[in-house]
C-alpha cells in the first residue's frame, strides 16, 4: 500500500504478521487498544516516525525492522520485545518501564541509541544491542541480576552499567557481567529525595513534580541531575535552604528559578537568564561568571539581594 500515510484503529487489539509491511509512505500509526503486533507487521516502512502504542504488551519478531526514520518509541506496558524488533532503525530513545524480556538482536545496528533505561528486564538476549555503536549507558532496575550472553553488547561503546546498589557486587561476579566489572556502578533512583538532595535521571523538571514527590520548599539543600536538560520557571522558588546545584546540561535558567534560595555564592555557566532568577536571595554575596560567551539576562535579575558585593 504505497500511498497509505497514516493508520488510526482505536479499537483494534491485534495486528497480524506482515499486515503493513513495506508501506513506504506510512508515517504514523495510532493503535491505542492494540496489545499484540505480529511478525514483520510494520517492517521496512522507511517513513514511519510516530507510533502510539499505549497498551501493547507484545512485539513479535522484526516488527519494526528497517524503519529508518523511527527515532523515539514509548511502550509503557510492553513486556516482551521479540528478536530484531527495532533492528536497523534510527532509534535514539526507547521507553520500556514494564519490559522483562528482550530477545536476540532486538536493537541490532541501532547506531544512534546512546542510553537505555530498563526497569524490570530480567533477560537480554544474544546480540540484542550488537553494533549499537553510540550506546554508552544502560540502567537496569530489576531486583535480581539480569541474564545476558557474552555477545549481548558486542561492538558497542558501553562505558556505564548502572544497577541497584545492593546488587553491584553480584553483577561484578555474574556470568558475562564480570568481564565488564569496571563499568558497573550503583544508580541513583529517578528523582528520589534523601538528606536534602534531589538527584536522578530525569531530563525535565518542574515544581509540580517535586510536589508529587512530597518535596517542599524548605527541604532541598542540593540538586545534582546529570541528565536534566530543561527546567520550568519557578521550580526552586523559595527553596531557602538550597545552596548547591549541579545541572551541567541545562542551558537556560528560566524566570524565578532560584528566587528566594539560600545561595551565598553561585557560578553561572548558561547563556540565558530569565527574569528575577536570583531575586530575593538575601544571602547571596558573590556571582562567578563561568560562561565564555555573551549572557542574555532578563529584568530584575538580582532584585532585593542586599549582600551581593562581587
């Protein structure tokens, strides 16, 4: 079906083998009720870039193989990934919070995939990530040692393997993991809160998320989030005990980001500052400019900072 560009089947629960194979113009699929997708159902669909599969639990062999334009996939309830499902795709991001089984070659030659977070995976098959040349980090949150083979990560650039802290020693001696023992580290749970420190793997953050976690304005003393790339306005407003921040990938501090915080000294390393970013920081004494270009700043940046002298 060379002219078919989109599929929306709100009640369909099952897609059989080869159903839409080689539909060259197919760019989007919406299957909100689908639970099972069969062998090569969407294989070799080079234009496919948008898929909606919120209830799919099973992907059979080669489901999306050869879909070179497929860059991001969210499968919130998927438990099983068959062999070569995403092989030879342009995949850069995959979300699999419920997946427990990944078959052989599942992500074979996904050259752009650099990071994978697997919450419940207990088995990753032979060559599952073979020739994922950009793959540098993998997070395994399963409460036991995930089973792999000696070829699971062959020809990758894997440098960091994050596992539960209680299982680090088990992973370091487990079969096939032991050869990568120097790459195994404990992970910090996503946006957990402990001893006044917000930390984790999130890429975006807002005050609502902190509220959901029960983190109030007086609790936070430090923020360390190595993957955070965007932050909403007023996220840490009036967190008066906040005195340290490590968010290296954030390029902009939006309006009121640190309004009313407890910094005495702050190093600015971003290109853009919103309005009132440091307003009402009564203890702020010193600002250090670490950014080596022109900084664009909003209004009332240091409003009511009576002790700022440097």
